[in-house]
C-alpha cells in the first residue's frame, strides 16, 4: 500500500508568531517555578533562582540540537537534566501538570486546507500518518487538540518522538510509522515544513519529501532554535506554498495511485 506521512507543527497546525513566542516563554517559566520549589540536592552548591530559567533554556537548546541528530530528549528528561545542573530534585508530575494546562489553553490554528487535503488523500486510498518531533511537550498533550480539530477520521498513525527513542531525521521514526500504516517506503511521500522532514524522508528511502512553505511564520525564539541560519534550505525539487498543491504532487510522484 502507498502512504503519506505529514509533519504536524507548521504543516497541519500552528500558532501565530506572538502566541508561539509566549508559549515557549511559558515553558521556561513553568520549569523555573518547578525548579525553584524543588528540594536542594545535598552536597551540591546552591544555584540562585535567577539562574534556573537560563539553565533550563540551555538544556532545551541541547535537546533541540540532539533532535537534529535524530535523538529524543523528552520534556521530563529536560527538566531532570536542568535539575542535575542546578542541584535541584524536581517533580516531573508537577511540571507535566502545569505544562498540560498550558497546552490545553493554546490558541492553535488549523492550517488552511488541512482537512481538505487529508480527506482527499484518504478518498484516494492513501494510508495517512503524522510524525511529529515533540520536544517541548509530550505528544499525548496534543492528541485532544488534534481530535478537536477533526483529524482523527483521517489519520491512522500518530507518531510522536517523545514516545520513541528517535526524532526526525532518524529513519527509524519513519520506519515505525510505515509499520503502523502497512506502507512501503518507496510508495510513501512525506510532507513537512523543515530540514528534518526532507532529510528524514531521504534517509528512510521514501519516494519523496515535499517541502511546505506556506506556514513559515515562526516566532523569533522558535526560529532561532529550530531553523538556525547555519542550516541550508532542504534540497528537494518538490516545494509547495499551499496544501491544495500537495495532492497533485503526490499523484505525479505515485502514478499508480494508492495500490500496491
């Protein structure tokens, strides 16, 4: 069978840049507050509360860097690493509870044409999966959002990196998704907005990676972390600015349709 896998952030859903910036700052604030109220580790020099936020930001940046190499550092592990670097023993449950409440109140937007694209793909028989690098929040926090936005009738596999050892561009996270879908790599196309999507599709031996640029409106902090100037534009001849351009591209890439 043929499949189509899709990125999530800035492909199917997004936050306006101001909201995205506020959310990323909220992640730091939540971590800082949890660390500030955590027990001090005996025998470790005390770190001032003012240093806790920057310490977490450094760990978060390291997690993003590791994700570009295909390795997962979950949100909980980020908190624990920050705790070790500051001599604190934080509660993951406290952090996750506050983060979950923050995610539940975010003003997510559905990408224009997202449901129409998914309905068109499913109508032509393609098996559909989402592959998302969930560095800032566990994927399970996003599942209710995606359900409320109407994705569930079309998506057969939700694959979040915090639930696996790998992130895009590691081919293994693509293989895990294809296994759930029962789709072949050479009969699968991936759609996403960034380098890890296109490079991951290449490493996994997919038929192609389609670069979607229509939501390249990033908050400053997000752009600095996830799209540094040192990264080149992904190399792919398949570039679209609107989601309604994706299905014609896939028809051309998989001329035999969704069959074996």
